[in-house]
């Protein structure tokens, strides 16, 4: 699971032999965020209290990013809520909280809920964040903030959407969304498309309630699960150079909306669980 050049089965044991899960849970959050590094992007012109001389931008896409481990506004911080450690993402500046380790063949779980604060340049739009996985290459590949990666979208009304960032591509079974230019995931479809794909069904909880987000990643296939429902299946993931994209770091976004994450944990898998397999169709299995 962790890419430290050893076999996950040897690290975690085979106590779950015969199961899709070949490893025990590994909790990623602690009070020091010791499993992560922070990359901060370009602050909006409206951000106050920055060190003198910090470059800002009216759109946060152009300019000089604040860079690695330079979170002077504590955009990413650990708090306690109801006795549990919780990651507070203020959203005030675009940024990414990135695991130090890379992962492959895993089951990721994390809970997410929205706060109330919003910031420029998305002050009057849907609240937005994201879980980026298979992150690779240098920081700042997308908008000088996030790595090249696959995104499991975290946005109001759009939990689990698929977005390839900065080069990667993949295939998703889709149908057209009537009255729009968008396409959404449909397990029954025979048509594959790429790019931004909407999740289906939409299973978001009301504002302020916790949502359970899960990603199953096996080889070049990944499955997004929201509140227990499969909402997206991504196949044939590739890097920009056409090589299979099967592993990488995991990154949580700060994107102009306050949100909270808790219970982030990961375990290795050697197959997709039967309850997932029974809900999806992969290429070559019809």
C-alpha cells in the first residue's frame, strides 16, 4: 500500500486471507499532521494579514505560489470536535495537504462536512474542495497549486465527480445529462468518455452533516463511493505519457470554502470487494 518498496502483505500480515482486504487500517490524521506536507498556492488579492511582500492575484491562477510548508494563515489545522481529531480547512487560500507517502491498491475512507465561510474568488459559487489521488510529479502542476492527479470531487451537490488534473486521462461509462453539456456516470452505458464526469446518484447529506467518502483503487481502476453508494467507476487511468496510472500521493484541497475532514484512513486491497464488484461493470466483463 505505502510505496516504500516493500510488499503490503508482509507489512500488514495476511489475517484477512480470502478477503479483498489484505491490510489493516492505517490512520492518516494526527494532531501534528505528521503524515503530510502542505503546499500553498497564490493568495487572492482580498486575503488580509499576509507577510509583507507576499504576491497575490485577482484569480489565484497566475503569479507566485507561497510554496511548500508556508501555511502562514493556518489554512490546514487540526482541531477537536466531540472528542475526535478533525482537520479544519479554512479555504482562505488555495492549497493542498499532501501525504508524504504514495499508495497503490488501497481502500481510502474519509468523512467530510461543510463549514459556513467562503472566500474569493469563489465567494458566491458552490462550496468546493476535493480528494486528489494518484498525485505525482511536482507541486503546482494545476493552477500552480495542485499536483497532476485524478480527482474525486468534493463540491456541494457534486460529491464523487471525476476530474483529471494536469495531464492524466481515463475512461468512464457515461450518458448525457439532458439540457446540459455535461455527462454523468452510468453503469449500464456502453459508451466511454473522459474529462469531467458527473457522479451518479447524488447522495449528499444536508449542509453541516458528515458525508462518508471512499475510494477503492486497484491497478488502473478506481471506484468512488459516497455515503455507501457507488457513484463513479474510473477505468484505464493513464499518465500524460500514456503509461498506466496506478499509484501516487493523496492530496486534500483548500479551494475557497471552509470544510472539515475526519477519520481519514487507508488499507491495502488485493481485489475489489464483492459488494462493489456486484454494482459495477468493467471493460471486458460484459
